[in-house]
C-alpha cells in the first residue's frame, strides 16, 4: 500500500472558471497572505485582490476579484512565458502554469487559425487570468494536493460576447480544450465553463469522473459571477481529503461464462492455471440453466493487463464457446504478510488495516501445517494467531 496522500475532487455542478477555482482553494484553506506573497514574485504591475466572504443559496463561499489601476496589456504566449521565467517562483509553480498557458494558447490559435506565438487575445493576456492560473497552481501546491479528480463538466447554450465578437456557447476554445473530457449539456444560457477553467482542468486534473474514495478533511466553495436559473447556486465545490491507495490495480476485469456440459472435476486444475496466469480470484457457482439443465457459472477476476491470457485459458480449458466481461472498480484494504509468535513458534499471518484499526487474519496453509504437525485442532491454531496483539498502522 502507498502512504496516505492528499487528494481533491473538483465538483463542477455549475461549471468552472479560473476565479471560481482559486476562490474555492482559498475557502478550503489557502491563506490569503501566502497567495499574495507568492503572486508578488511575478513582478507584475500593482494589483489588488478583492477576496470577500459571500453566500449563494445559503451556502458560505469565497469570491475573488482582481483589480488594477494599470492599463491591461495585450500579451502573447511568449510574453506570459517570459513573465514566469523571470519570476522568483519555484519550478513546481512555473512549470504547470506554463503548461496551462501553452494549452490555452494552442486551443485559441487552432480555432482562430492563427500561429500560436502571434495570437493576441484577452483571454490569457488579461491580468486576472494570469493571477487565476498561477494562483490555482500555488493553491494546489500549498495544500499538498497530489491527485486532482474532476467531475464531468456542464456546458451551457446561447452566446457570449468577447474580444472576437459574439461567439456561440460553449465557446469554440472550450470545445477544443474539452476533447476527451466528459461533458453534458444543460439549459442555462450562460457561460458555465470558461477557456481558463477548461485549460486548468485539462492540464492539472489526473482524471474525470465520480468522486474517488477519500476521507474528506475540508470543503471549499468558490463563487462565480452569474445568477443561474432555478435557484441553482453558481458555485464550484472543492473537496480536499486523504486517500490510502492500494499498490495493486483498483481497476479490475470480471470475466464470466455459463457451462452446462462441463465436468467440475477439472475446476481445481483450472483454478490453479488461471491464478498462475494472473487471475486475482476464481469461483464457480451451481446454477439452473434453460430447459432445467443444471450448470455452472465460472467467474474470474483479473487485472485488465492479464485479461486476454485469462480469456484464452478459459476457452481452451473448458467447453465454453463464449464469454462476457466488464471492467469494474474495487477498493482494497492495506495489508501485509507478517509473522506472529505462538506456542508452536512463528506462524505466517496477514495484517489488515481496517477502518476501525489493524486486524490480524490467519493464513490457512500456515495454520493447517501447524495443526497437522502438532496434532491439534485447526481452530486452536486460528485462535492463537488471532489473539496476537496487532501493532498500530504505519
């Protein structure tokens, strides 16, 4: 098992923008002083961060606005990369931020048919967008978030006015950025996902989908500037927590077939063969098949990487002429093989970290050998192993 690590889930139920993401990080624990100190290393023209507490449909949140008396500059991608390069920020901040700007610039250049280094557009040249992108990276780094998972993204309809004129929603750059990312349409006629928000998730999110297994430690809400219909709060929710993930694959392949003309006496050999070829578990169940014939359902659990070998073995070693299979997720507890002291010497056992604490589980083969050697009941050996005081988890 891996050590516990900090992960976060970005719940984009009302979309995402750069300022909403940064606001949610502040609400989740990013200190304002830390943010301002780090942003000052960009050596930009003077600006102010207007960070205020607000509510949306009774939910407390943070809303961020960037203001400056300096004139906005129309910057290109090389300009932005130069700002990062000349800053005193660490590589842990500048590298991801540069990747976000690069990704955003590539999308804008493609949809407008312009060379990436010659594109002048307000979306990434504006001061507030620079603050949003760099600020989000600072926030993730400060909170120690090592894995970021995002929900599918809702896309509104209608039109939005920007530097290029009136464009359809979702904005063309957003459509380009969200290739390969799960989305769904909604009836809101506002821009729910901005190019900056899309680029941040495109680069920084490790995956998209349901909330991963985690122990939540804090939740932050970042407020947007829209008023949505149906009293839907214009918020981005960020749930931060810890996760202890298993070393083995948590994505598994379930392979099944029904057999009505196969003798189960070959099952022990088949089971050994499948386990030797990468199966994680094998079981067989008696079933009643069509026309009242008795049969068996063979189920094999495997990692996707061993799937083809497992399928070929089943088709070769049984009378199956077809298989059905599916991928699923699983959750396993941290465990390790240990030795415990008993009246008959050391015996191998399994130490499992359950939600309520460590537990010792006997290993059948180890206990069987001791019981046979000592001519004592197997359950007596089991009880001796289980009575061992488990040590605290690592």
